[in-house]
């Protein structure tokens, strides 16, 4: 914590110790009456209320001091931000309920200034380049924890995300012949070109298909020439990763670092404690993201091949961003399997054993706002392991 951020927190601490002294010892004295605008009789009748309020203000000051000296930098940041936010709200509520606008000046405003300085000094990455290595590090830590929970050399360690696979099918990915010129970039630069592909369907976290949760689809194009971004510039593949939700619940990689840290703290706890840990460490500051996550985890498809998937995040195409979506072209009645822990895999087997499936790969490019379709006919050949324990991870 920088000196200016720490000093701003100390100012709030001193103010609350001052409130404590005023409310506990001077509530019905002349100086107390002048500040609270209470009559002498009302102040005499409410001395106990003032004493109790003073204790609370003193506790707030002590909590801010404790977090500054007893916690790590990131923990102190989270605690200070939490307490200061409620001090701001309490000041506004007090000013309105007691009709004393100066409460905002002496209580809310210093806390707002402290919050602003804390945010400028936040102990989290401030750029995406700083955030990405931290995310990779914490994902590795989560994998170590999962491996510790399953130490048997015969048992697989599930992937960090989308560990349960329903099936992996062979496919052909054909670029639309009428793709507009302004969208001919990368694998879309040659209209009518066909790539061999593998398509994987999975659950985000749930191992029982009957439980609602996130679901994913990943397309791997094969024999793709040209230099690639990332750690493997000479790779001959290109991936499209899609999810059963139009948007990703976290706004950017910088916020994702803070979310991953909360996940690490919550790991291994019973479900109620896990949810409480995530809420108090992250989602109370990002209620919209909590709503997005809840919407994504509420999905309960009965057949992965009949669902729509989105890229959730934008990608660069030429000089404009683009978002992808995959939409099934359904022919005939919908197909589902009997409810079971692996019913989505069984639904895929029933579907592809009886018909050919085509998917439309749609992308929307802004600011041009045009749609383009590329067809992905899925073959009936599938590679399915006999049990989850034998799936390749």
C-alpha cells in the first residue's frame, strides 16, 4: 500500500475514533448537541443509543487498523474496500435520515477518497500482460490441489476447466463461398475451403449431466497453414472455444486474477462455504458478474448437439472485433436420452447414429454488422471412452 493510500485510511480511522469519543462521552454535552442537532431532553433519553453507536464506530476504526497491519497486501485491500464501502453508505444514510448533510462531508467523503486511492494502488495487475501469467500460475495451483484430492496414479487429473467430456467427433469445416471480402481473414480468407476438424463437447464443472451447469464446445481445425499467435507460432491447428452463454461472466483478465484468487480460497470447502467465500471475496463487488455466472450455470440441455454456443468474448478479425456463434440446423424431431449421469453423451450417440448433423458457424463483425455462415457437417464417427476414468485429459 502506498503512503498516500495508507494515510487516507488512517484519516478515516482517526475520524471514527473521534466519532467514538463524541458519541460515547459527549452525546448530551453542548458540543454533542451542536453536532447532532438533538435537543437536551432527546439527547439525555438516547445516551445509550449514542454509546452503542460509538462502539460500532470504534470497531470500524480498529478493523481498518487491523487489516492494515495484520493482513497481506491483497487481503488488506479487500477488507479495507469492504469496510470503506459500507462507511460511505452509512454516511449517506445517516445524512438523509437525520437531515444533517455535513455527515456526508465528515464520514462519506473521506471514505470515498480512501477508496479512490486504494483503487489506484490496488495490488492486482493493471494490464492484461501482467494478468495472464498470474492466471496461468493460479490455474496450475488449482490443478495441484485437484491432483492432491486424487493421488491415485491410475486416476486422471481433470482439466482445470471443462473436465468432463461427452464426446469428440470428426468434422469438416467449410468456409462459406459467399463470405464478404471484408471478412476474409485467417482461416476465412479462402471461400469454399474445407478443413478437417475435431469437435469436443463437455461440461464446465459438473460430473453429473442431470445437474444444471455450464457446457462447452471446442472446435480444432487441422492442417491450418500460416503463423499463429501464442506459444506455438508454427502450429498447424486453430481452435475455436465456445460456451453455452452469450457472454463471459468476468469482464477482463485483470478482474479474472481477483476471481481466481477467490476460487483458490474457496477450493475444498463445503458448497455453502464455497459460495460464501466467493461472494465475500469477489462477487459483492461485481453483482452483474454474479448474475451472468448464475445465468450460465442455470442451463440444462438434454442434447449437446441441439444447443447453441457462443465465443462469449470478442476476437480480432482484420481491424474490427468479431464474436462467434454455432447454431445447429435441426432436421426432424429432437433427440434425448434417458436421464442419467452420462445422458448427454448418450444423447450424442443416439443423434449421430441416426442422422447427419450440420452446424452453422456464424460470426458478427463490428462495426460492419454483417453475418456470415460456414457449415460444419459432423460425421457419425465418434471416439468415446468406455468410462470417464479412461478419458484422455
